[in-house]
C-alpha cells in the first residue's frame, strides 16, 4: 500500500495536510517492503478518490469571458453566419 501526503493551500493562506492511501487495482495491498512509489511496478495509472471539498480551483488559472465580447461574437454570427476556415 502506498501512502501519499499532500499539502493544500487553503484560501486563508494556511496549509492543510492530509494522507491518501492507494492499493493495487485488485484491492490487495502490496506485499513488497519499502516504498511502492520509489520502485517501478509496471502497473497502470493510479486512481485516487478525493472528497469534492478537498478539490480547489487554481487561483491564477481561472478563465472567464468578457460579456461584451461574447455579445459581439453572437451578433456577428447572427449577421454573417458561422465562418469556417
């Protein structure tokens, strides 16, 4: 069983730490000793289940559209039609 530790930056600039445990795809814990993360197991991707309240949107990578530009685009498509290259 692999143990991972994450530090999440909360909105009030405090760090929170929690642990995640991962098992093999068939649910049987790994029998080898040592860190499962440092050895190549040749397995597939690791899937982690996180509670939704632990997932945060990146603060500096949010996208938004300018409402005026969206309206201009809608008006243009209405008048000219959708143009394809």
